[in-house]
C-alpha cells in the first residue's frame, strides 16, 4: 500500500510535470492526500485529469463570481478549487456559488473542505445528484445528505476495512511515470560527486 | 541564519540522540531473536518496551562481495538492513520483511513499520575486532579511535517512505514527541547489533579462545553515516520545523544569558564538560582541508577562551554567561562561538528538557495562504524578513550558478551547475532567495490594495514563496537567509546544520557535497541506559 506521504509527493510532482506551477502542485499534493484520507478516489481522478490536460493546459480563472462559466469547454477543478480557497472569506458573503462544466469535480472537493475549516462553517456541495457535506475539513459525509432524523435503524452494519489502496497498480504506475518527468538524468560527472563517491567503501 | 554560521553548529543537550536516550532510559531492553550463522549472517530482533508499548528493530545480515560494498545511494546490496517495527513482529511479519527490507528502496514495507535503514561494515575495523577477539585479545584502541564505529549507515528513512507508516498514525505518542525519535531509536539499536555480531563471529571462529568486546571499548564506538545531498533540501522543505529547532536553541541561550547569579556547581559542570570535550576535538580526524581549517581555528579559539575562562571568569560576576557570550562574539570565530553555546547548555536540565517537545512541528497547520490579506501587507513582510535576500542581484551569473534537481537514477536531490549541466528546466523549488526576489519585484508592481488571492490569480508561478512569506511572518527562523543557488554555496553547511541537531559528531567532509559522521559514540550500552548520565557524548576511547 502507498503511504499518504508517497501519494502527496507523487501527486505534486506529476502535477508539476503536467504544467502546474510548483506552488499549485504543492496544493494538489495535499488535496489528493486529503481525498485519499477521507476514503475518496483522489489518485484515480487526478491521474485521469492530468492525462486529459497534459497537452492542452486548462485556462486559469480570472475571478470568481456567484455564477462561474468556462470561457472554453470546461472549468479546471484545480484552478477553481485553489481560487475558491484563496478567496473563501470574500466568497462567503455570496451565500451560494455555482460552477458550470467542471472537469473531474471530485478534485475540487478538498479545497472546499479546507475552506470549511477556515471559515468554521459546514459547506454543502452538490453535483450529479451526489451531495457532500464538508465538516470543517475533519470529515466528508456524502450521498443522501438530508436533515431528517432516523428514529430507528433496522440494521446497522459495521465493517473494518483493511489498509489498502483505493486505486489500482496501473493507476499508480501511470501517475508515478508522469511524476518522473520532473527528474533529471544525472551526467557521469555528477554521479562521480555524490555521497560515497571517490572512495573505496571497504575501508 | 547565514549558511556559513549554521554550518558551524555542534551537537548539544538539545540534540536528538541525547534526548532519545533521556526519554528511553527507563524502557526495558531485550534481545528477542539472535539467529545468526557462524559468519554472522541471519536475523536478529531487539526491542524496547514500557507499559505494554513495544518497538522492535528487525535486522537482516547477509554476505556481500567487497566489490558490491558501496556507500553510494546507488548501491543495491548492503552488509545489513534494518527496520523498526511497531510492536513485536510475528513470524509472518519477519518473513515478509526478509523479502523486502534487504532490498531497501525497491522493496515495500507496511504501515506497521516505522523507520528503515541499511549499513555497511567498516571492513578494517570490523575484521580487526573479530580477529582480535577470536584470538583472545581486545582490539587496538588507536585503530578504533581513528574509525570510531564498526558499521556505517547510508540512509535512514521514515515518515511514509517506501510504504512506512505516515507520521499522523503515530504523532500523538508522548514518547516519540521529540523530532526523529524513531530514526534515533533505530540507529541506537543497530549499534548494539554490531557489537553482538562481532562477539558472535569471534566466538564461532574460535570458541575456546574468543573473548567478548570490552564494554569500555564498545561504549566508545558509535555508528558511522555517509550523508549526501538527500538531506540538504529537508531544511528548506520544512520551514516551521527549522524554526522550532533554531528557536529552541535561541530560547535556551537567552534564558541562560539572563541568569544573574551563576551557581558554583553549574559553572564547575560547564568547565568539566569543556575540558572533557577538548579531548574529543583531538580525535576529530579528517582529510578535508575545509574541515581541517575549521578545526584548527576552533582549537586556536578554544585556547584563547581557556585563558579567558581562567583569568577573567568567576561566579562572582553578575550575568556571567552573558559576559562570556558577548566576549566570544567579539573575540572568536563562528565555529567556537557555537561550540561554547552548546557547552553553556550542559548544566541546565530545567531549561533544556521542557524545550525538547517544542522541537517538532505540525507543519500542515501553516500550509494555508491567507488570501484575504493585502498585497501591501505581503510587501511589508518581504521587506522585514528578507532584507539581505532582496539585495541580491540575480542577474549576476554567480548568483544563479547552481540548480537543485531530483536525480532520475535514484530519486534523490542533487545540485549541479546550471550553465554546464542539462536539466535546469526541471529545477526543484529550492531557489528560495531568487524566487522571493522575483516575488518582491512582482509585488512592487501590483496594486497594493488587492488581496493576496487576487494577486495570485495572475501570479501563481510565485505561489510557493508567497506561502513561505506568510510562514516566516509567524516563524522568524524558518528561512535560511542565504542564496542556495549561488556559486559560493557549500552544500555540506546545510547537512551539518541538520546533523548537529541530530547530535552527530566528527564531521568529516569528503567533498563539498557529502560527508561522514559518527553517532552515539560514547553512549551508554542498552543495559546501562537506566543509570547513564547525559554527558556521555564527551567520552573518548583514549
């Protein structure tokens, strides 16, 4: 199983390789880690999204309004999420905000979740008939969110889940391969200067 | 916070090796499994236990050919590999670990494992000790004091690497609240394995004549380490942690300098440590001219200070420590000032011990950029906290000579000349001074009443340094006030800063990019921990 630290680092590097700045890539690393910690499929979504934009980097938002529509096809969930988070204190006064045509919307969720913590307010987010209640970045409660009280549960099932990845080996390898594009092949002269170099180690 | 000064730091009472021993001295030590063949190859398990909490070191020793023995991070085989397991490993755990731990970076471990390492024998010391013991003689102390250890580690990994437990799983445990506790624990237990292994091989070689390694000799052997650039970016990538380390040191110094009446006992303790420590400097050997010059300057300054101490210092003087510090700043070089600062902490458990738990950091808490703040505020933060950096001219080629990158071969950080090597377009975000200057120039042109969020909509290329600026505003020691890509960069200064906080001694640079060190030399053996004193670091073999 990949650790959350590995997920953070690889997501950051892959995002940089896909054309995001280092500062935004740092946000992405933390956000994918957060999704995976909440049990949501961050790695799969990021991998698919980065593949989609690799050759055609999305446009950045120039501002956030009550209603946000893309100038071209789709809004980038990362740029939308980062801008939302940065501006959350001002946006709070709008009460509700809409984003249209957002690619891989799950990727926007951790930024809204973080905003919930900063504002100290729960935030309800809905798309494609799925609801997410974001609780101060402490938990994400999803689907069938309503305000009714259930006086009786006919059955409560509790299952302990093994520590395992939410993504396949193939998903991970693809994301990892992209992250490798931030690496540099060392020249022979550089190799000869690294730790342990230039000595017999049988001393 | 200039690199040259940070690169003059010494171990101190705040160092993690020493705080580890203090924290774990009343834990129960046990050798659970010792299943080695006559050549010393096989499996061993050691544990530390208290109140039903157990940490176990699992060791795998194997045969390697001399040509396979390399301290390079690109090595693929080692004399021994180690992992620290959370709890007591089952047989299934040990089998799983045996398949993975000796392979290190290409193996996988699980969330049940905490730290991972490997080490090679110092062949000249190891073979000499085995041969001597098997013939019924103790080894040559002169040879051992030159080497200082039987094994040399080449990496100690933690915090989620290669599948290891993420820090959040264990961060609330009181006993590991100090920084790098589990890395320190691993190295400490590895040291005991090296002694057990030499005793075992000597006995197997000649069961009638062999004797055990004298504990006085063993105690004064540590564990070596070859350290390269992998460690350098750490102090840039963990700004609040760096702040906490330096802040605790500064806080301790401030409290000590504020003591009006210095107790006679405390002053005597300081002088005793100072005298004992001088013999450690005499055993600090290196071929590096850079380090030889530093050691020579330290020795000269120590002589000056010794005279000053004898002639001019007495507990009758009010604020004696402050007087000593001010005198040192006026009369001595950085290497010796830092040395005296370390020594001044020795008598003061009451000041130092409470600081240890403040040396970790919940870094995630400070990751968020306060987008509602104004550009004008950001400008003031930059001007207040990066004065010397803003003055650097990055159009000057000498100020941008180097770039940091991740090596494709081993996924380790490296530094290279941007005008001679390829790959600078893949530069890592470690040129903080240059990028901060760029941010400052953009901020000067931006509308000052804009929010930082609005500024970032069009300037996300400097987002990483905007984050740092807001961190440095809260944590003044979080930033190295130096250019990490300039032609005059000495990367080992960055290594030494971190290693001194670890508690490493005998810095022995092999180039400007890597060095060897020694850890736990003089430390109590596990069965002696309960009754050990904290000044073990000043013990020497001679």
